[in-house]
C-alpha cells in the first residue's frame, strides 16, 4: 500500500502546471533559466534549461521542462531529471545541474546536461518522451566545461559545443557519449565578446552561434551572435539580439536560444528577480531576420509572444519589463509576486498595451505601506498622478492627459518615503 501511495504522489508531481504566456512565461513562484527551445516534428515547443531554488547559488539539482502547443499557454513538467535526491540519475557526482539542451534521435530523446564538477562536467541522459523522465545519466568523454548546445546538421552530423570565455566544439560519435578531436577557440571573448551559454542553429546556408556576452557594461546581460558558412567557422561577430539590463537591480547575466517555431522566429532568454543574480525566469520575444540573415536587436516586453496587453483588464505588476532604482519583483512565502522595495524616484515600465479608446482613470491594487504618489506616463509622457494613501489596498487617480488609440508603453514613477507600498496590479478604466 505504501508503495502504491508513493507512486501516486510521484505521478502527481509529474503532472504539468499550466500558465498563460506573458513575460515571464514561468508561473508565479517558479524559476526557470537558460532556456533552450526545441520543436520535434509537431506543434509543441519544449524549453530545456536550469532551475533556480536558492538566492546563494546558481541553479539546482534538478531539471524541469516547459512545453507549449500554441506559444500562449505553457506547462511546467517538474523534476524530469536530477543529479541528487529524488530521481537522481547521475552516478559519480552530486553536483548542481547547470544549463541543458535536448535532441531527438529516432524514437529517443537525449538530454545534454552539465555540472560545475570538472571530473563530471558534461553528460547525457535518455528518455522515451521529450518531457522525460530522463534516465541513465552518463559522462561525455573528452569534454570539460559548461553550457552544452547541440546542432544536428542536414547531413545527420551532430556537432557539440561547450565552454566559457572560449568556445570548444567537436562532432559527437555514434554513441553520443564521446567526441572526436576537439576544436578550440571557435568563439573567443576578445574577438566575439563570448562569455558562455552558446546555442547553435542553422538557417539556410548560414550557421549561427548565439551566446551570453559582456559586450556592454562588463556584465553578461546580452545575448549576442556570430555567423559563419561552416559549423566550425570562422565566425564573424554580428551584434546583440537582446539585452536584459534593467530587469532587476542585481541582474548580472542572460542566457537563451533562438528557434523557428511554426514558421516564426523567437529569442528565448531569462530575467532575474527578487533583487538577486539568480531567481531567473524565462521570457520570449519575436525576432526578424533581414535580407542578409542578420537579426535586429529587440527590447524586453511584457507581452512577449502573446500579442499586446489589454489596458482595460487587470495587469499583474510582475509583468514589468524594465526597472530603475531599488524596486524589484519579490516572491512572498505563498509564491505570489509583486513589485516591492520601492523608493523615491524609482520607475517601472510595462510594454506594450493596445489602447482602443482613451481611459479616464487608473486603479492600483497594492499591499499597504506608508503611502506615496505615482506618476502615470504613456510613452514617457506624464498623463496623470495617483495618490496612494497610507494603509490602503486600492488607489485611483484620474488622467489629465489624453491617450491616443494605438500601441503604447506604460511607465510608473514612484515618489515618497521608503516602504511606501508594494504594487500587485493595475487597470485603466
């Protein structure tokens, strides 16, 4: 009986948690970083990566998978692979699991994982489903490093890339557990602004490597890219795809992937929360290629792949895409997220809303504090002010400026004492 109950509990834990796709696409209270997007022959897209669970260190001892059939509603498949504790499938190390990637070969799915343990830094596990459970974690011989990415070329050759500051690469042998001769310095920090987190893909005759870059402000906040006519290069630096600077006052890194999902291209990336370098959450933005195969830089948005937000429906404050000052997204003990740590002069930006009429006022839902004043701005121009009284849960303010029909960003500037309040949500009316 005990074993049956344990099996039931295990099955329940594997059931996916559903949520709607706005940025971030992770549900409240969950943290998924380093997203590598894959689509295996049907409409479903899968995200492989890492899971943050502690403010003191990167990642955790388990892997989750996110999946979606429409890029709007996502499921979280929890603990599909682990290096320690429940579902431990790695013999030889109990190290943390960093970024991961996955490919399909025939009817099986292979998860490529990595750890900070130099004696077992790169590995592979296998499953009969793209959402696991992944079993039999084995070491990949000949590879020492982090952040694997795999490219299955049109002729069936499988290229494996990994590394930090300098990118290494090799062809995977037929056993997928070993490599032939290793090529070094495919990308370098000096020439390509490469830091870590490479992801490889092919579009037409051009090979792309996207990666985490310190090209700006000596912080690894950018996903940059380089291109070549061969999987071995030489690669030419092309620029930045997205920069997540400003998503959190303590944000330090970025990591993601580019993928063609049902004929449209997207960049997947993460943002930090909770005033830490970690507690990162996956996000997505559409991208476009020009006639030369180059990618125009895109900005962080609140709507992501979901279409524009409706200003006349309640918008959760956790969908903020740009912060300045001390304000950050915090997660309470119940897993709910809101804007907290608000100090005088802090700002919060939400992109983008589709206004089909001009509103007359804005309503804020808050967790009470000392109170303060909020200036409402549309595309950077003030259109009204809201006074938030001390101890109140709701505050309303009339708009003095007109808002034209169309697509606009919303910005709040907070003025008042420390601990003025925490922002849960807002709505135009």
